[in-house]
C-alpha cells in the first residue's frame, strides 16, 4: 500500500475525468441563482435561489459544483470515498477517518437544502443530485432531470476551466456568486444592479454583488463596456445610468438563442453597411476616373466625328 496521497488538483481531475462530458462544461439551471416566488400579495416575482444559502458554506458549494459536473445520467448519482471528496473540495486533505466527519457535515447542509440526497452504496455513500431549485415550498425536493432549455427550464454552462485554471481557489464567495449570476444572464453585454432591489433580482444581496463585481474586475474576468439607461421608478426621472459588463474567457460561453439572433442581425447590418460604403466608394472612384483628363469620358469627348 502506497503512502502517497493525491493532491487537490489530482483529485479534481479524477472526478472531472469520470464525467466523460463533451466540451468540458456542465449545466446548471438558472433557478439555482434566482427563482420565481410569490410576492407579498401573491404576485409572481423573482427571489433568491439556493445559491444565496451557500454563501457562508464555501466547501458545500464546491462539493455541489463537483457533483453537478460529475453526474451525467442514470440516477444522476456518484459514489466515491469521503477522502476523495474532501481533498477535491478542500474540506479535509489528510487520508484518515476524520475526512468522513468533515465531508458528511457538508453533505448534510446540501441535503437540508434539498439539493442532494444520500443513500448507502456498499461501504460508501452514493450522492444523488436533485433539481437545482432545492426545496419547493420549503418542504419537498424534486428529482433531477436534464434541463431542456425551454422557457421555464433555462440553464447555463460552467466550464471545467473553473477548476483547471484555479478559479475555485483564486475567487472568494462573492466573486463565485456573481460569476455564476453573470453566466446565468446568457447575454454578451449585461448589467449587474447593485441596489438592494436589483441585487435581489440576481438572487444575491447588495453587498455580495458589489464585492463580487470588484473581485471579478480585479481578476479581469469581468470587463466594463459602458453605461446603459434602465428604468428605476424610485429615481426622480424614472431612469438611472448603470454600468454594462461582459464576461471574459473562459466564462463567456453562455448566449441565449434570442441573444445569438440579435448578435447575428447586428453583424449582418454592419456587414451590409460596410458593403454599401465600399460600393459607394468604388462608384465614386469610377466616376473620377471617367471624368479625369485622359479618361474614357475625356477621350470620347475629344474624338473627331
């Protein structure tokens, strides 16, 4: 028996390799970030999803993201030793029995949120992922099924580069939360409101959004692209100016179908405008040549009848 212990990086890569996913990305439903809830008067509104309840549980979030990445079919479950999970999520690095206790606490937290369930599988626990909405009505969890991308089943993709480029270690929880929220927007350019009401629409708190934006800008994962006027009835004029952003590589991979259509339409418009400009320039050049001394027009005018 070898005394050598897998590193965190090796443990993560082993788990990612198990997934056999094409494209090295995995899906998460938008409802994990923000969900539809009832307002004070029973009206539908946007509220925080389960992510908001994991902001003080970084190891639990890391375990959950790994489960999301690894599980691809069947019962959407995975069975591995606690020591492997502990190393991969940075919960506990030593190969002893204390890993089981440390990791079990994190699984218990996720189980209470209705995001996973555990069942005995031989000598180990099998972790089965549940739907990203967590507990429905605070009581029932929902069995997982692959997202379809339909209007009520919107999802975004997270690249394995999150781990392979070390962002799981470089980013703190606000940065991770805003990164997930930004990817869930599924737009090339988007806003990230930092007022209380706007942050709630992202499924996060105001301070979390502000700190997360600063963190992502510092790491150059988020780029300011300009400003935009948005409706805000609480201001005197009814509008306010907010910053617009774009995600940088490797996280700029999520675009909705409508966003793709919009970008294609813009691209075609630019191409047509450029073609028309070049055509006009070419026609003008032809006219200059024809009217110039020695040109065809000039030669024709001076030719004897």
